[in-house]
C-alpha cells in the first residue's frame, strides 16, 4: 500500500544445494558437484525490466558488491571495495556482459574451477582431477579428464595461479558456493 517495492532492492539467494546420493553423498557441504554449488540467485531491481534470465557465471562473493552497486549512494567511491573478493553483477544484469571468466568452488578439501563448458574438480596437486563437459553432462556422470589432457592442464594452471594469489584477490574470487544463473 505504501509503494515500497518501487524503491526496494530484493535479493533471493541460496548458499548451497543438496546431494541426494547423486555422487554417493547425502546432504550438503561435502562436494563441489553442481548439485551443491549451482544455486538460485534472483534480484528484484526497482525500475529494471523483469523476467530476464541471465546465464552469466556468478559467485556468492559477487552478491555484496552487486547490492552495493545498486544502492543509492552519492559516490561509489564512498565505500572501499578494493578489499572485496567479488565483482558487481550489474554489467551482467543490465547488458549480459560476463564479469567472471572462471568461477570457483571449495569444499571438504576439494576445489573446482569452471570455465565456459568445462569444470575441473581437484584435490591435491598430485591427482589428475575430474573433468566434466557441463552442457553435455550436467549431472557430472561422465568423467573425461583422460580425453582432454590439455583442458585439464589449463584449468589446473588456473587453480594454481588462484592459490598463489590467495583468497583475498578481487580478480577471480574463491567461494564455497557458486551459482551460474
């Protein structure tokens, strides 16, 4: 009745999904498979066109910078965002521009990096890792690392580079959960 929705930013987010024995696990916070890291993220943005679905990759760490970007603050420089490990999704929301080339997940001693169609899940430096082609295998059932050693090495390099930069880097944030829609 007070027309508050016309000037209120609303965010619906989830921090994790659930495993129901898809990969031999039950519940959550045990794996970095899509069943646990691909979660919903929805925004109601006053004045924005509604009903738009964005396919750009995003991470939970992108949530705070995005909300801050939409707040009516006199100057974006009023808040020091240099220490934030996420990126505003506003370019993705407003023009479909991807803000993250890679998305990262970490849980229970496993890390994952997703780049376009490819997802690599790894643990120790000595293991090859698990590679999945997400568009053709969204359930992550057909592990294909042996078929694509070049992709595995490239993505392992991304993970090594990320580990060297540390979790405080704002270039490509490491996050426990990742969402892509």
